[in-house]
C-alpha cells in the first residue's frame, strides 16, 4: 500500500443508509479545508456508468475531478450484491486488482477515502475460486473504518452488531456517523446507548439535506491512517 497516503474506509450498517451521501460530505469537508483527499470504491452495482453511480455522485459533490478508472475498479449493471452481479455478468472481483488500483489512486492524494458496498459483511465474491467479503478488503488494505448508520429506530441493534463483528474480525473502527438526524428524545438516547454499548464515539450527526459535515476538519483528518 502507498505509505505516503493515509486512508479511511467508510462502511455502513446496511444498504440505503446514506453512506454515499455522508461520504460525499466527508470528502467535501476535507477538500474545502485544504486536504488533498480523493475517493475510491472497489466494486459498485446497479449503475449504467461511473458518472451515474455513487462514485460519480461523490466525485461531483466533493469536486474531486477524478477519472472514472481512478474512482471504481468493478462496475456492475445489476442492482444486487457484487458477488451475485459478477455471477450474472462475469468479471468477478480480484483482491490483487483492488489493491493495485487502490494504490494507483492513492498515488494522487495525501488522503484517500474508500467507500464500501453495503455493510461490512457484504459478499464481494463468492465462487469456487475465492470467497471474499467486504471485511476482507478492509483488512487487506489495513484501513481503519467509520460506520455510517441511520439515527432512528432500530439503529442501536444495527450499530452494535456491526461494531461487534468488526471488532471480532480485527477491523478497527474510528467512530460512528449518524444520518437522518433530527435530535429528538429517541435519537439522543440512541446516541447514548450506542456509545455505551460499543465504546465508540458518534463523531458526527447529519441532518437530512445537510450540505456540510458537522465535524472539525482537523479532527476528521486525524482519523485517516
């Protein structure tokens, strides 16, 4: 892995949590505060091209200006888990290729933000040759993670299970970001319970439609390793 570039992995408690939206705000925050920060995603499903994908969204919102090949390595048309999309379309994910492309992208930046596909247990490849979960990629790249979760009902269970899985698989977590935050009594209690049960901090709360991440840029930069 590129030793000069510091990396951070963004995972989530599941699909449609707002991980890409939060990732875009995160990279935007870094770049607006003078940090040379880029973006990378190993495998992406359910988009006709990179520009119309999650990666294209982050590239646009954070105004990075990366080329398609530096944003995503594996792009699948079917809106299913990458392991199934690869089975339907061919071109299964090769871990060696992901590491190679991550390092190529890292060479252009001082900080690189890698976004996962779904949650940390998302199957990336599952065939006779190799069985690869998202957590295997995180570990192979030696990246610390942030967990993105919804701020509402059910999030205590989802965050605790995700955090425990990552801890048990030696995947370090730097903190939690809660999306769709409105600040009511239940959500405030969710934060309290999550922090007590996981021993992790909720480092940012994102209101619906927010244009900025409410975290100090220097503190954010310190999460990258």
